[in-house]
C-alpha cells in the first residue's frame, strides 16, 4: 500500500515542480517585458512574442531535463526527516545544473536569427528557485501536519526492547511529524513478553518476528539489537529476507560519542564513521563562504575603530600593538591567533603559561577595557579570513592546556573536529572566561557540532551582536 502511496506522492511532487517551473517561465517573460521597473534596467529594442519562449519543443525539453536532474539529485526520494536547508540546497544545485543543460541545448539547436534573452534567463532562474522551494516547503509542511494529526503513518516493529530500542522509540515519539507508529517490540527477555514499554507492547521473542510480520503486515522493521547480539541479527535478517517489508538496522553506537555518523563504502564493504566532521564537502564550502564574506565586511567596517585602538595601545603602554599566541584548531593543528595586546609586554615571563584572571594585575588599564568587551579579539577577523578560524565555533585553547583538558574531560577532543570560532554556542550562554566550567563549555561545543546548520550559525552571530552587553557582563 505504501509503495503505491509513495508513487502517488512522487507524481504529485513532479507535477508541482513542473507547474512551478512553467509558471516561472511565464512570470519571467511578464516581468522582463511588461513590467516597466524591470524593463528599464535592460535595453529593449522590441518585445518578442511569448510563443518564442513557450514552444512545445522547448517546454517538453525543459520539463524532461528538470525531472531527470531533480531525480538524480534525490529530490524524488521519500526522505522523512530531511532538513529544509538540505532540500533547499538540493533545489538550488538542481536548478543551476538544469539551466546550464537547457542553455546548451538551446544554443546548439537554435536558429541563427533567434536571439535568446539572457536577462529573462536570469529572472527565470531566480524565480524557479523561489517558486519550486515555496511549493516544496508547502507540500512538506502539509505532510508533516497530516502526520502529526495521525494521517499517512507507517506502522513499524522494533526488534530489541533494550536501551537502544527504547531510545529509538523515544526519538520517534519526539518527532511525530515523521509519521512512524510503533506497533510492537520483540525481545528475547521473557520477563518483557506481553508487557508494555513506553506504551508499546512486546509482542514476542526474536524467533517470532517472521510470523508476526505476516499477521500485522508492518511497513518497516527496525533492528535495534546490541553489538554483542550480531548472530541474532543475522538470523533475523535470514528469516525475514523474503518478507514484503523494509528492514533497517540501527547500529549500537550508544557507548560512543558520535558527531555525525555516516556509512562509507569500501569496495562493497560498509564502514560506519562515528566522528565525521559536519563541515565536510558542501557544508564546509558554504560555511567557508560565509566566513570570507562576513569577515571581509567586518574588517572593512571596523578598520577606523581598529586603527584607533591600535594607536591608543601604542600610546598607553610599551610593547607591540598585537599579541600573537599559539592555539590549537581543527584536527589538532596549531595556528597563531592574533589579538590586540591587553597586558604588559612579556606578561608570562615570571608566571609562565596561565589563564588570565579577573582583575589580573598584568592587564594594562586600557587592556582591562578592551578585554571586558572583547575588543582585543577584533584582529581575529584576519584569522577567519585566512582560514585558521571561523566566525562561529568552539573557542581555541593553547596546546599546553589542551593536553591537560583532554585527559580530564571526556570527549574533549571532539571540539577539534571543527574550526575554532570567535564566538560560539557556549559563549552566548554565558560560558566564557576562566570563571566558567570547562566541562560545561565542552558539552555546549559538542551540542553545536552535532546540531550545526547555517541557520544555527546565523542565530549565534545575531545573538552575539544583539546581546553583546549581557554576554560580556562577566568578562574580564
């Protein structure tokens, strides 16, 4: 039944994509040639007829190309739980590739007398991304709304009523918009048979899974057995392999701290990566682009202010304007962080490497002011532009302190799977300076890494700017 339903949903998505794309063609033509505000931006010698752009051959080619490219980019796969941002980027890349292919075909086969409007193509490109995105977001929102109301649900079994299986059930319960309804557990623990766990009944033992599937006809079976029950997993898979049910295995990784678990393929051999950085590939490129653009703007805007700070430092204390110190960044690689000097020159000559304290006697009078409001960190925009740091991420520590913390705080080194940042999830929650718990800061850093998105980065940056005074109230 659900296979037929999925086919219907795919057909609906294809139809909506085509309607949005064809609609973008008509709207682009109207805006380009019949809206004065837009037409005045471009030179117009004559207004071509609409039929020049909506010929059957062109429209059929456009529809075919869009469907094929969207299909290969995974936009017609039923991915419950896919994030809106991931789908948006898939739409953008698909429209870009489809437009390039269409232009190649048009220019190759067009008549010598036919002059295609480049400005209309640009307008169409922008409109198509917007219209397809709006239509798809509306469809996804409607589906999630229906699932939360109990419609379009998939009936599932969970094989394994232990910690892993119960954790998975609770996760599904928190995400009702995914549309999964757990109808039963299976477990070899005889004391659990017939009882309910989190409102779900244990229907039988692992040996009874196959026969109960015939009775209940679930849509999916999730195997959530501990790693030491590998043989039982193989036995279950052997018994239900001929059943008309989708089977998925939940790896037992509860004993490990994972950042972004993924499956790699090595000549047909699946490999589970439990500590992959979320900034690999496309995500890393997007984050880097944002860092370059915003840090460049920040450097330009703050340049007069930075020059003033540098002059005051030079006039009020002896020593260099900048303080350069080794810090540990992504993948444990060291880099030299740049700051405005806020302490006396050679401040660690007597004390040795140590954390700065509130009311630290080594701090200059002007240094106290710039440290209080983190003005001393402005030069780190150059570190961001260079690529040593990011605007958002865990704050970097000195290698000496990293060696101490990695032996004292579990999972401390996971924060080095990403670039260090000027601000971060921990900092906007008041966890900055030596007076805060490093263990708590690590917890917030790992939460940020595991839940990273461009949206989260933007929220952190805006929160840092809007709540600047409150964040720095306890600073030194």
